[in-house]
């Protein structure tokens, strides 16, 4: 975890997104951070290292988590509705009772993910990997 990155995020999503726009060459490291119940609506979390982060109960509605590494993260009861999780690495993440309604999970790695009680209504899992060799194929 990079304490400078967590401090910037603690100032709020507007400051974080402004910092991200000005620092595209930086890969933020929020691994192991305790961000439970954080308000991260619309946050730019593209390619962020979120390994083993605690986002339990966090509000991530509409957040951009494309290519983020959420492996072994706690997302229990998080609101990820309409979030963009395309190509995210979510191996071993906990998403119990999370709201994934309308989320984009195309090509995400969901191996060993716990989705017990999660709301998956309208989520797009096209190309998502749930186990080695097992990929969701969209049917029309």
C-alpha cells in the first residue's frame, strides 16, 4: 500500500479523479487498504492495485475498475451497480450480498469468487472466467 495514494483518495473522489487525470503514468497501490463503507461513486480506479483491500459495504456505483487487481479483496455488501469491471482480476474475492446489477464484467477473472447472495441482475459476464477453462459465453 502506498500511503500517499490512500491519503489522496481520502480527500474524496473529485480530488482522486483529478489526481488520476494528471498522473496517468502512475499505477496507484491501494493494496491492503481499509476502505470499508467508503463513498467511491464514479471513482477512476482503472488498473489500480487493490489486492486484499477491504471495500466491504463501500459505494462503488458507476466506478471505473477496468483492469484493476481485486484479487482476494473483500467486497461483501459493496454496491458495484453499473460499475465497469472489464478485464478486472477478481480471483478469490468475496462479493457476498454485493450489488452487481448492471455491472460490466466482460473478460473479468472471477475464479474462486464468492458471490453468495449477490445481486447479478443485468450484469454482463461475457467472456468472464469462473474457473480455469470455463468462460461465460453470451447467447442472444
